[in-house]
């Protein structure tokens, strides 16, 4: 269990978050998200790419590759920021929050996913090692972005205490 305290406008807000690794759900969400991403990339390159008979493959270069980057940004960063989850996270009942238990900022979502390559590299072993060995079950991207991935069964308890003492 992780306990977080923050002082806001004279009140001390304390949140206890009981997180679990949820390896199976996180792996399933990642496979779904990147499977969708790969499908979109393949379809786009096939439709708008140039065929190279020497390589027997299609490719996109220069400005034609910008929509792929745009789709990645919209899907992983913007959708996660607006909805708290990508499609994969939604299907597996996972949600991304900041370490204070609040909605993430868009820069946090960007940071989380800029590290995806390192987290997923080598079949996700770096991510699994990080999740297993961090107190809050965070992968490398979550550590950098100061975010948590929670499941609906994870307990979030908010408690407020007024720091100001009443005059008697």
C-alpha cells in the first residue's frame, strides 16, 4: 500500500492507494494497444507507401510518415489523457492516474509513452522487472512521468484533514 500526502490550501489530503502489479492485464492491454497500432501502421504503409520491387516491400518516407507519428500521439497520449485509458487499458479495466491519485497531465502521458520502447524491448522484461521491484508497481515510463496504472479493484481512499486549528 502506498500512502501519499499533499497540502492544498490549508488542508492535508492523504490518499492511500493499494496497487497490484496486474501483470496479465497489463500485458494484455499492451498487446491489444500495440496490435492495433501495428495494424494501422501496416494498413497505412500499404495504402500510401511506395512499393520497392528490390526489397519486395512498401515504405513511407518524409512527410508521408507524419500521419503515423500523429496517430501514435493521438492514440497513446491524447486519448489516454482525455479518457484515462487507451482501448487496451479500457478493455482490461485499467486506468492511468498520477501518483497523487488525480487525472494525469498531458505531459505525463507523453513521458509514459516516450519510454515504451525501453519498457517493451526484449518482450517487456524491463517493464516487468521495474513493476515487480518498485513499491508502486510502476514501469520505467510511469516512474519518469510520476504515474500509476490501477485496476478498478485497487483501493483508493481519500481522506482530508483541516490543518487549521479552530480558535477556542
